C-alpha cells in the first residue's frame, strides 16, 4: 500500500467525523445571544442616561409618500458614535425595528431576553425587532461607530 493511500485511509474517517460534528452543531452567529442563554426578562430595565453618544441622522424617507404607502412611518439612517465608557440608554424596539452595523470597535449589549451580555465587534450586524429592549455600553478604549437603519413611527421619538 502506498504511503499516500494509507494516509488517506487514516484521515478520511477523521474528516468525516469533523464534518458530522460541524453539521450537527448549533449555528453560532457573531453578536447574538447563545441559544441556551435566551430567557424572557433576563435583564431588567435600567435608568442610565446617555453618556458619550453622538447620534446623527444621515438621511430619512417618509414612507407614506413612497409606493409602499406606509403612512406615519419613516425610514431613517443614522450614525452613532460611542466614546469609551459611553452608554446608549435602555430603549425598546417593539414599535421601531432596526438593523445595526458595527463599523468600528467593540460594544456590549445588555438585552432583556439574554442572560449574558452580548459582545458586538466590527463587522457584526444586529437585528432589533419586536420584543427587543436593551442598553449598550462601550467597555473598550476605542470609539465605537454604529450605523443604524430603523423604521420610526413618531418623528419626535428620539430614543437611541
């Protein structure tokens, strides 16, 4: 038996085992609560004020004036800059779905439905939908930059 044939006979079962383990494992997505840590009311509301946060609206579209005719809703795109030690205060997404993209830095989210804090790093995207209430804190030494797209109902709602 050739050395390469013997080697392939030894490695193929090992590769098959790795493949089977990979296919059976739970998918893990960066910046999400692990499946075993999801629990209603895991984090209670806190009354932190905004600290070190700059929130700039880069653009907005009145969805009632678009072909979709979603009256009373605005599609908004923002840039949030959070200084080291900065806090995005507790808020809910029950009436304001959003997508958040972490462009720079690392930030920790304390979500109402996750036992453990969730770490978000540059390149992560976070969906915020009905049932999501949370607050965020920059525990690092680098400024965090988030880009946020949300659908806002009340133009006077200035929650993060």
